[in-house]
C-alpha cells in the first residue's frame, strides 16, 4: 500500500497548508529549501572531485624520468 494521492487530494492539502502558514512563510521555506539543496549539491560535487583526485594511482615514471631525478 503506497501513498498514492489523487490530484484533488494534493490540491486540498496545499490549500490547507497555505491557509495555516500563509503564502509568505511558504515562499520563505521554499527559498530556504532551495538554498539548502544548492549548498548540498555544491558540497557533494567538491567531495566527489576530491575523492577522484585521491583515488588516482600515482603516475609511473619512465626510466628517463627516473634517471633525471
């Protein structure tokens, strides 16, 4: 049994939420949620890039490069 909702039920719930909190408060919550998602995506991207850099195996030097050192 899932949480399937008809479009009418969803509209009724949204109207009730708008009446309780007011449209300004809902707009503020939506903006805060959007900022949180954006920040989360940015952090995940930075973490993934850092993990990719760490996961790369060290470059094998050729004999010529080893002799130069």
